[in-house]
C-alpha cells in the first residue's frame, strides 16, 4: 500500500480513549499545516490552556532541532505539539526535554516491544537509528516560563526516507515489519508524557535522571559534540543537576554540554559500511 493511500487520523477515536488530566483536553487538528510547533506557539500567545494538543496529518514546514527540517509525509506518522505552562523555573526546563524522552522510550517499548533508547538529549533510537525526535521551544518572560511547546515527531508507518537520512532514520513499520494504527499509540504517548511530567514536577529530577540513564544510549560512550566554532570529544559519564551531559575529556577534566548534537563515536560507520547500507535500500 502506498503511503498516500493511508487514512486520515481519526481524532474522535483519540478523544474518546484519552484518559489524561490536561494533555489533550483541547485538541486542534490540521489535515495539513506548516508546523504544529508554530501553530501551538501562536495559540500559546493567545492564552490557550495548559495541555492544548496540536496535531497534524502532514506538515509543510516541519521543524527539527538545530534549524533542521523534519520529514513529514502525509497520513503515515505522528506530528504533534503540546502547549505546557509548567510550574518550574526556566533553569529546570532542560529536565522537561529529558522527561519527554523517557516517556517516549517507555511507551514505545511497552506498545511495540521494541528496545527504544535515548540519544542525548532526547532522540529516540531503535537499533541505532532515529525513530523520533523532540523539539522544545520555550517562551520565557523574566524568570518564569510563559509557555513551552513540546513538539514531537514519531516515524510510524513511513517505509522510505529521503536518501540524505535513509541510513540514519527508521520507523516502527520498518522495525516491526508491519504498519501500526496511529491513534492508540498517540493516546498511550500522551498519557505517558503527562505521567512522566507530573512525576518530575512532584518528586524532582533525581528519579528522572536515573530513569533517563537506564534508557540512555549515550552514557558510557565516547562522543563528539559539534558547536558553532569547535568540536570536542569525551566519554559521556553522567547528567549534572540541570540535566546537562557530563563528558570526561582525555586530560581527565569534566565538561558539561548544554545543547547541540552529539555523535556516538563507537557507532560511527566506516564509509565502506555506509555504502553497503545504501546498496541495500
Ligand atoms: C528533532 O530534530 O529531533 C526534533 C524533531 C521534532 C519534530 C516535531 S514534528 C511535530 C512538531 N512540529 C514541528 O515542526 N516539529 C515537531
């Protein structure tokens, strides 16, 4: 079956089976939109409720981290943004990103049986390839978070990716060998996200840090981090109290990484292996 022949998301099915306290109490659905993050951000400015869910079947300007585009073909994957008004100061907002990664990894594991892992800060990997990503955009005023947009993309039923990412990305369909229904997965993800966020708001970051490390694909690996002006490499050892990644450098010093893109050096493929993969597609 061609991806374009997949059916639309059934929002009534989602609303009926959702048992959350606030995430998804208000649902705005677009058949096509530019980016659910852009739409959620506009709603946030207009005073929309905590937990408002913006969902789309296709995005024309899907946004990824670090100014990248997010591949958003129609009727096959999940693209959604949640508007949050979190009861925490801006300096703790990094933990929301980690909480979100843990929630996604847990739900994907329980819903599909796949061994989802997290690449710092919150890429969701299955068998070393990217299955999902999270883009968080905070709107801060003074020392308070006015609202925060949690944008999530999960590759569900896509069978083919553009060649630039075909060696790096995967979908549930590719991993499981069959397509899966998006609505029940989304319902489980929304409940998992709310539970994980509430647990963080109520009991703090210690437990979350431990859970994140259990699912982490980065801790214990030699990684490199690319900044605008330099690249550094070190052994990823832990998270600090702000959720930043601690790297032990070759001279024994420890550096924390706030944001950016890390590369797992031990996973880096040789050019020979890359062209082998290309030939398989
Ligand atoms: C990443 O680069 O890993 C983050 C990808 C986030 C993509 C999602 S899809 C729904 C939401 N709307 C967007 O424009 N981006 C996020």
